[in-house]
C-alpha cells in the first residue's frame, strides 16, 4: 500500500492514472498465482504502509479462492 511509480500507475490504471494518488496492490492466491487486484484512490495518503491491511489481505484471500473455484 502506498505511492507507486508513474510507470506502474499508468500500466495499472491506464486512462485514470493521473487521478490516482495512492494504491493498494493485493495478491490473489499463493504468491499471486491467480493474479493481483489493484485499488487506487485520489488521496495520496489513503493507502499507506502505516495503515492496517487486514481487510485488504482478507479480500485478496477470498477473491483468490473464488477465482480458483471457477
């Protein structure tokens, strides 16, 4: 969670990249085996390493399991 490089932001958020101030990159599955979920926010301090990531971690676990079942 936090600030990401310009190239990463442009790759992940394409046309909305200029509006993204911070991002959370959430692995889906073991070692990102299923993929990654990227959530962006216009507030540069919204996602930062000092905030708890329990909810985002659980979200990644649940989405990884749901996608693996398909």
